């Protein structure tokens, strides 16, 4: 049995071959009923466009590569949902690669995606060396999503507004009457923006002297160790704002171990609104990055570049919100 | 500037073009020093084999597609590590797709991978309709990893030994003096194997009457709701074995809400040894699936099929172990 061809699809859908081809290339110039009829016929026949051959002739695979910085921290799930919803609506599919795994094997992290000739690349989260993307960006559109590192020329950046998010957190804690507030800081641009915004909010409320900032590596273990140090001081803070949810989980463990009840004795806030923060057993107050929106906007940038938009890279920020849960309470 | 060719790589490495080609095809017949020299030269020159063109000529992309059942539950991370380590050692790269996202958009979940002509497919976790893989398995090697569903002909299955894992859990709890033990069960083959093995262990210890089994949907919310019901009974269990870690987190929340201390008043065990179970704040006793080993063995199956091994699909089981942490203690 020979595999179905584009001609078979056209016959079954009762349209011309060139219309099938338009639909499969994701053209916007096809009426929705026709588009649905073609896609249904293709599905029913099991028609599979030969992406490799098409890649050579049209230079398109209609596939977007998504490079994740580390699969172990599930903060990116909503972002992928948002990204996928818009790409799919435009007939594009998504493939993922894990930068951490590729790095460990000495590959350039985007290589497996580039080898298969993806049409565009979305980098999710902070890579150790974002400048290395410059070479890729000369060939295909690249968007950084959920990270704020300086991007190579022509690369768009979509991220949450970290300054605003950190301010929301600081003001929530100050509003609850906390004065001695510690921030467990992170690294990179994201870490710096959150820290500076926290410090600025404390200053605005005349609390500069009571702000304590401790660096961390943004891991659970780092959050734990830093908090044990913080809470063993004579003048211990009554609230801790951790740079991300994973570090905040470390704060919760340290508090528990030192016999402090959260939130009665210590308020704790994270950042990212990960699935872990939403676990009932954790129920962490946290800043929500609007990751779904970040994903949708990243898809939008890519689509515009596909349609030929040139020019310098732009930076777009989505507005974060505060998710108030069970880990914050009025100061003791 | 023209892109580097295979000839440039050969010159720089001081070897013949055909040797470069052998190395890039992952041949085992090349001395390690030569292989390293070629790979170094290719890296230094930024040589990128044209995977699409190669796919047409050689019918190989040297890429393995990995279909994950749901990115939100991070149980698969160690499995991917194991898979990647062996594939990479054989010059193969890995691309991922999320079956949940593709399903939501009405695609066949493996489509984006098949469109780009991956050489083989590893399905990680239970798909809603594993029989649909039959069509794929007729064209490329397919392995199911970490799932026990009946596989289509010619598909290998590598998974943890669920019966053994559940027995380890039951015997741990019985050994701690627990008698009234509840199991929050799951669905699919994995759910059934764990439940039956739990019941068998209880029978062997003369505790059949004291075993309580409640079905669940394997989510945190499901674990929570089931436990609230279980613990509100007059004869409440002193230990709960949940079908997976996520459901066990729901058990912890329910216990907390009902004023029971874990492990003093209630012992709780999960399954999978996910990163969530390892969080200090959770510190859950759980069965470890040997996922890294499952991943390595799945890679091995695929490599053997690439080398031409035919025949019916085999089932291989990795031996689980018990991770005893802070959520289990002697019966009150």
C-alpha cells in the first residue's frame, strides 16, 4: 500500500492540491471550513508531509524548537502551555530539548534542534551562556522567554516584570507589619532585579536598616543553608522572601528544623508560583510570573519574525501578580 | 563565508573524508583517538551535518524522539538522564515532546517527532492509548519506558518491578508494627500491579482483613480527598501507602488538616522517589523505581533494534529499592 499523497488529501477534502498545500503551510488566507476539511482529510488518510524533504525544498519544517534550561525545576510548565496554544493555532508544532542534559554531554545545547532544521528557537529560562545564541540568531528567529539576560542582536526577550513582582512581595510583607525582612537572593539578571527592587521597597518604607540580603544558588539546599544561618542570629527576621519557590521550600525546612512555625513565627514568600507552591502541603505565598502570558507573547514574537519582521530585539514584560496562600501572616 | 564541509573537517583532523563520515554515522569501527580528533575538528569548525539531507539519503537522523506523558509530574527526570547517557555515548541525540500538550491540540502525540523523521521513539510513562503506537512501530523501533501497558508487537518494554516495589513498602509498614494499613490505589497496569502486590503481602501476614483499598486518580487532589474519607472512619488506619508520590503529598495535607502528626500518628509512603519526595520539607518514604537504570536499558533496547535485532517485544524489569525517610515510624 503506497502512502497517501497530497493529491489524495485534495480529493477527499474536495479541494484543489494547491489549497491543501496552502493549508499545510499554515496560510491565513484559507477559510476556516476549508482548512478544517483539509486537516480532517489529512488525518483520516494518515497523510504525513515529508518534513525532511519539505525542509530541503521550502526551507521550512513548521517546527519550533524549545530549549529548556533544566527540566528538574517545573516552573516552565505554564509557559509551554501558553507557547503551544498560539503556535498550534498557526499550524506549528513544538519540540523540546533539555539544555542541562545536552550540556553534560558537551554538546551545544541547541544542536539537536538545529540539526533537524527547526524554523525558530525559543529559549526558556537562563542559559549559562546566552551570547552563544548569536550564531543561531543569524540563521533563524530566536526568542528568550522567562529570562532577562542581555540578548544577542535581533533576539526578542519576553519575561515577567521581576522588579514589580519583588515589590509586590515586599509590600505584602511590610503591610503585614513585618520590619526585619530577609531576602535570599539569586544570581543573574533575574536575581539582581528582584534583589534591587526588594531593597528599594524597604528604603521607601524607611526599613533600609532592617533589610537583610543573603546570596544563594537558587536551590532548595541553598535556601535551607542560608536560612539556618539567618535564623540563628540574635535579631532574627520575622519574614523571608526567597528568590524562587525551590529556595523557599528550603526556608520552610530550616524553619521547621529550628522549631519555628510558619506562618505564626515566620512568614515565607517564594517566586514563580510553581506546581510545588500550589501543593496543599506547601501552600506557599509566591509571586506569579504570568508564565502562560509570557509563553503566548514569545510565540507572537516568533510568528512576527517568521512573517518577515526584522529589526533589533525587543524586550516585553508581562505583569506579575501575588498569590497569597498559607505561608504569610501578620508579624508576631 | 561558506559553511564548513566534511572535507574541511577531514583536513583539520588529518584523516580521510570517509573516516569522518564513519565517525559521524556513529560507527564502532573507529579508534577512539581518531574519533575524538574528528569530533574536535567538527566542533572547532562549527561543522553541522545537514540532518535533513542526510535523512533523505541515509534514512537516518541519528535522533531519538522521546515522548513524555506529562511534563508536570517530574518522575521522569532520572529516566531521561539514564537514557541520554547511553544514547549520547553512541552518537545519538534526543528530542522531547509532551504528549499532554499535543493531545490537547488534537494531534497524535508522536507526530512532531515523526514528522522530523526520528530514528526511534521512546515513550516515557503511560499514554492514554498505547495501542496507537502500533502504526509507528511498523516503521521505526519503539520502546516503552517506565510503563507496563500491553505493548504492540515488536515493542520492547522496560519498567520498574511494581510488584516487588509494592511488596517492599507493605513489608516495611508491617515490620514497623502497623496492622490497619490503607492503600490509595491508581489505575492502569501499574496501579493494578501495585495494588495486587500490596494485598498479597497483607494476606501473607494474616492481615487481609485489615487492608483497606481506595481507588484514586493518582493526583495530589485525589490523594487528599481519599485520605480525608479514610481518616474520618471510626477505625482509622495507622499507615497509608499511596500509589505515587504526588498522591502521597495529598495524604500529608489531609493528615495535617485533620490534626494528625506524620509519622507519629500516621505513617505515609509514596512511590517513584520524585524530586518532591526528596524535598527536606516533605522527606517522604517512597519506593525508588531505579529510573536511571530503566532509562539506560531502554536505550540499550533501542540500540539493539537499530543494529537490526528483530523479534517480538521483550519486557524487562528493573529492581526497585525502598527509600526510608521521615514519613514512616513504628505504629502508635
